C-alpha cells in the first residue's frame, strides 16, 4: 500500500475487532461485522478525517502502544490497516486505534488504509 502499511489486515486483527465490538453489540452482530470486514476491499482515508469522524481523542505520543507502533514504523516495519465500522452515523475504530494515533504523529494528512463496513 505504501511504506508504512501492509496491503491487507493481519488475521489476528479480525478477532480483536470482534472482541472490541462485543462491548457495543451482541456477539452475533460483532462476529458479523468482523466477517464483513474480511470481505470488503481496503480503501484509503486521511488520518485527520478518521479522527474527526470517530470523535476519539488523540492518544499521547508516550502511550506504550502508540510508542511501539512509532518504533515499528521507524524500523521499516509495516502496520496493519485500520478496521472501521459505521453505525448510526458514527464511526467506530474496531481495530487499529493505536496505529491510527501513531501515524497521526507522523502527519495528520497521511493516507490510512482501512476496511469500512
């Protein structure tokens, strides 16, 4: 996809997304969202737009997981695309919030590969 991102999400991202979504939806709905995320193509959105739509705060640069992702990128390793769910006009970052924050520190205008259902 580019120098920071893998082409497709990693296999472990989908169960992580379903696990998070279970806090908001039933197990069946969460698993259905995860299954749909596997099937849709990867698209690209701007970091700043994903943040605005999700209404989530930017985590500090010294957050342990943000820091780990920044180190990963600086070493030349690629990050997994972000998994997003749009529900009732709200955007949920189902998996990849820390990756999202890390790349925002590189540039808020970066294109972020993501899967959106």
